[in-house]
C-alpha cells in the first residue's frame, strides 16, 4: 500500500491502483483506518477453566486413549468411569488448537503442476508431439500413430506408424526429425503430455543431449497440448478416415496420403489459410503479396461490391502460444494502458526463415 500512496501523489489514485493492481476501495479503507488493533473477545462464563482444559488434554494424551478418537474417549468415560469432562466437539477444538488433528491414513498428495506457457514466433521453436490409436481390423487391435507438429507453422515435421507404443520408437522419431530440420542446440522446445513414452528416461536423455528443452502438460488437462489434439481431430474427421483399418499396410497408405495433403495442400484457418509447408519454409510473405494483388484487381473491377473497405488477405499470426499469460495493465504517461503479452515480450522477425525443403519422416514398421 505504501507504493500505491507514493505513486498516487504523482499520477493520481485511479492510475496508481490500475498500475499496481490494487483495488481503490482497499486503499480508501486503509486511509480511514488509523491503527491496526487486535480485537479481543471476552471469555464466556461457561468456558472450561485452564485447569479443566489441561485435565482433558491429559486424558486424551494418556496411554489408555492416545490411539482413540474423541468420540470413543467420550463414550468410554461415560460408560466405564461415569465421568463427563466436555463434549466431543470441545475435545476436537482443543486438539485442533494444539495442531494434533490430521488424516491418519497415508493419502496421496498431488503436487502443484505449473501451467506451461510456451511462445513460438518462428518455425522450429516449439514442437508438440503426441500418440493416437488407429483401430485395426479386429476388436482390441490398434496401430499407434506418432506425430510431431511445429506449433507456429502447423507443419508435421515427423510421423511414424507402429504396432506398439515404446520409448525407443519415440526417441528415434525425435532424433531423425531434429536431423532433418537441422535444429541447432538451445533453440527448440518439445512439448508433450504425460504419457509413459513422453516421460521416459531415454527420451529425456536424448533431448538433453540435443540441447532441447522439454515441457509437459498438467495431468488430465488436454488444453495444455491443443495443437496435437486439434491435428488429431483433423485427421479423424477427414472424410476418407475409415471406422477401422483393414491392415497395417492400409493404415500406412492412408497416413502417407493424409500427411502429404495436410502439409502441402490443406489451407489452415489459423495460419491465414496457408499451407503448413508455406509457413514453415518462409513462403508466407510472397503468397500474401500475390493474394493482395489479386484482391486489388478484383476491387478495381467492381469497387461497388466492397462496401466498407478494399479487401485484404488474411494476416498470418505473428506468434503461437500454448497457454498465453493473462493480459496485464501498465502505467503509461499517467493513463491506463492495456498491453497484450505478445507485443510486450517479443519483436516480429525481420524476415522469415528460408529453410531448405524437408520431407516427412518415413514410417517405421515394428515387428510384433
């Protein structure tokens, strides 16, 4: 509060409270309150005396009752000793004041998981990967599809169809994808959920040796891995996606055709209706310029068809977030100003990365 008071003398109460995220009502209440006093309540006349409270504590701590609940102690004293000291609730209050009440069973204590906040402004900064099951010809048969996705361009940098889920397969896929993309150490972050292959020691050692940072979703929070989940939805909502695949070869042929279409033909709505290949390899600015020329020509032919303004092509987002931080407020020239975290924390690149064309990782067939 002292900082708010000092800043309020310069810019005023309202801007100071906005800048330091302090409620103005709290500031005004503090100004009206002259001193901090502790209110003491009188002891009720029916309360136990200190000697009686000590007696009850000694009974609860005695060898006879040390392992029994207050309700058992209360009933045993009434039945066997014909003694009444206090109610069961009073016994609990006395034990709670001494911090002697806790859960006796060994309960699982869930740790606090930090929400991942990842930002990508160029390709090959953040990859997201996951594994999904494709139904086989018979019940309880599955094929496991591994997919690694660049969250900025939505480009599938590597995929694999296998007959089992194993950490060694994930390790091989990540290593070959990094080699094909020529990712330097210290640049890439790989994000995944908390599946056994994702948290395996072999994958962690591989990422550490390649200079790659790894992050994980919080347990049971699918929103922490939205790009992989959305890509799997696009896969399974494809009109050609069957209810079941007749064989491994059938599933492999479908994946070849789908990922070729997804990377090179699918116009993604989240990246200005461009293909992931175009964004990943720095062709977005050229495509946007051609689109702009086409729209300008259409506007010159029929300007009456565009009521508000000349048409503009969709703008490619300058960043891709996993769990963007909350919008924050700051003080600028004594006025309230809301700043988006993206524009406050990064500068758009001068030019797109001109990477050499890469190809999908060839699938690996794993023997049963």
